[in-house]
């Protein structure tokens, strides 16, 4: 990538706040493209100075309100009007807000990317991690690959390391960009800290919740299927029920719509209270239940007791 000298100076030699970074770019006639799943994550001073905003389907009220105000809809009735449409926007359709124009809808065209051949020298694969990481770092990476869901205390005990050695290795791998730290929360208890290799999809947090629910269901005698290709996270064939663990990183509405057509009952669960409340307000089907993850077992206890599933 070719980087102008001013950008090289900004990016490489300093670590400035995002607002100052954006202002320095603007002074020198440079453009800045920001892409996010949540507009409310962008600093307000930067957001206000963005000339054109493309907003695809949004779920959270704070995100929709930002776009509503950018579109000039400040009245509550206007906001509710726009919010109702924002959560139902078709795929590839966006609300466009740009200076000097009324907001409008834009739908992207389908297009084929022409094939082309590029000669690439074959690089020798690095099977030996010791060429990149030291022995403790390699051992730690192998540990999180082998046992992704154990606690910090459990992993430290399994490795036989003291606190200093453990956290020194974690800090080193984090600085190198080799691992990411995720936390999982189950109700009011203390969060569990997990580690994953950089950029893992799905995240270890998502896989932890799927594993936890599936393990509980099997212990109670339910036959389940997981890792269904292009399907829900967990399927219980006998009662035609699907379970989706949603953390706001996937196309939630498409997942729900797909499952409603295939199953008698769909449970959508999350560790994010706002996401559950938002999805529940947007969905009217009586085939769908929205639950905090920690309450999924209690819902299935009702089935074992001979009752129908209900929101808890």
C-alpha cells in the first residue's frame, strides 16, 4: 500500500485520538472512509463531519436515532417512522443522507467479478511456530486451540505456570496481535475470560454459549444437532426446535426468517439485553422466543414438566 508522507507520519509515529486524526487528514485534503456495524461507536465530532452516510439495516435504537437526526428527522413521530423502516430494510438497500439533499433509498446492483489470473510465488508454509513465537507462546496457542472453553484458573493449572509467567505470555501474544480476549457472562456471576486466535469466526464467545446450551440439553436427554451447514446453531429434531445464539455480528433477521419457515419453534438467545429487547419488539411471530442465554435451560425445564415454552 502506498502511504503519503503525512499519513505515514500520522499512522506510524503517533497514536492520536480518532478525532484529532480525522481533523489532521481533513486539513490536508485527504478523505476518510469509516465502516462500522454500529454508528453509535463513531465519535460524535467525527460523525457530525461526515458528509455522506450510507445506513443499511440497523437494529439498535441509539444507532437508528443517529441516522434519523442525520436525515433531519428530529420529531418522535418521524423517528418512529424511520425506525420502523430501518429494521426492515431489504438486503443491499441503504438509507443515504448527504449534505444538500433529502434522504433517499439506494439499492446496490448485482454484479459479477471478472476472473483474472495472478502469478503468485508459492510461499513456504511455516509449520513450526517456533519461528514466530517462543516456547511459552507456542504452548499457550496450542492450549487455547485444544481447550478453548476452560477458565483462566483452569488453564493456568493445566499449564503448570505461575501468575507472572502466565500473564507475561498473554501480554506478549496480545501485543503481537496473535490472540484476542473475549469475556462471557452468564447472568449475575463473574465473567469468564476466554482467548481466541486473532480474527476467529465464529468467535470463541459464540462457540462457548452454543457448547454450554448443547451440553445442558444432552444432559437432560434431548437429542441435538450442531454445526448444521447454513442452519441454526442447535437443532432439536424431535420437537422441531431451533436455537440461535446471536451476538449482533450476523444477519439476525435473515437467520430468524429462515428458521421460522423450517421449524415449529425458534429460540433466539443472547448475552446482550438490548439486542434481545430490540428483536422482541420487531418480531410478532408466536413461533419465536427471545431469551437471555442463561434462561434457556429454565425454558426447556417447562417442556420436561409437560408445559409449552413461554418467554421468561
